[in-house]
């Protein structure tokens, strides 16, 4: 077993989850922002991830090793979330329209917190996989040293 590939797969998963955590934190931080410094409204973002492409089917078939097929995960795209803005009646707010409504980003804090929890659990799972691979490698070295 190639331990380096196990470490690389878990590292790619942790990198994806870190980016997902950063985007979730950005969304939560801007849930009550009416506008950015340039005057535009904040648009909530979403991370799209997938398994890394191992290459062509012929290349994977020629290799025919699990180490060459297991390549990890990657962020494919960070795209704006299609959610309408929340309109809140606040006639005294400086950004209120003529009817007294303020337009806030369409961020659902409950969904963002659920996303945050699942991101943390996925990161912890990848970290546990790294620790398991490390433990297995150390035990293999101990077995080899006893002879």
C-alpha cells in the first residue's frame, strides 16, 4: 500500500473542506450586509466539488492499480447562489428604498450552519483517515524492526 497516496487523497479532501468552510464563513459574515464598499449587493456563494479526474479510461485501465485510480477531490467551481434577496421593512435604514424596505442577501443562516457542521465533520473524517494511515505505517515499521 502506498501511504503517500492515502495522505494525498485525505489532504485534497481537507483542502476542499477548508475552502467550503471559508465560503460558509463569508456567507454568514455578510448575512446582514446591505452593500459592499463598491456599492453592489453581496451575492452568497456556493462551492462545487467533485472527484479529481484520473485521466482517460484507457490510461486508468493500463495502470489498473488502485493507487492510480484514487486521486482525491477538488473544487470545480465557486459560484453565486441563486437566491432572491430578503426584503426587511426598516424605513429608517439609510439603504431603504422608497417603500422602506432594505434588501439583504438571500442567506439562510440555518442552512449555512448545517453546511458548517457537515464541513467540519468531513474535515474531521479526512483527518482521521490520515491518522489511521500514519498508524498503519508506524506499525508496519515496528513489525519490520522486530526481526
